C-alpha cells in the first residue's frame, strides 16, 4: 500500500532543500515565508534552534511604510529591514532558504534587497 501524505508540494520541496542546507552560528539561515498578503523573513541558527531575528509586513512600524505598495515592493522593504537588523547584530553572511518557493517575484525581491543592504549569501 502506498504511503499518502498531506503535505503540499511546496512543503515537500522545502524538506528537500532543508536536507542540504543548515544555519550555523557563523553563517545562520535566512528563511522566507510568504502568504497571500504578507511576507516574513527570519534568521535562524539551526545548531541551537534559535531564531536570532525576524521581520515581516505585519510589524506595526513597517505597515505605514508599506501602505499603498505592491507585494514585491513590500518584500524589498522586508529584505532591507532584515539585512539591517542582521548587520546590527553582527551577522554579515547567511545561507538563503527560499522555503520551497520559486526564486522569483517576492522571494527574489527580498533576497536582492537583503544583498543590496549588505548581507552576503
């Protein structure tokens, strides 16, 4: 009998990606999650299981800045914000985890904005 799963194709892709990459204290993992309306980014140290910092379009101080912009523009704001927070904490290099999403659109905009703000990956 075949084993069935209730995971979405994106979740299965994410599991495949996570087998290959892991965040270390010297080079943590930049994780991206996108919903229909919002985008979230977090920097995670997988060796300890700690989230070092996070940013999203749900934050109160980001919402006025993001109001009236397109989703890809909001993703760029979050990419720049997470890079700024990371550099403040002394993190300059990360491993990018696209979360099973195609490297296109909002995910790409977030990654490029983070690179432009000084984060290396």
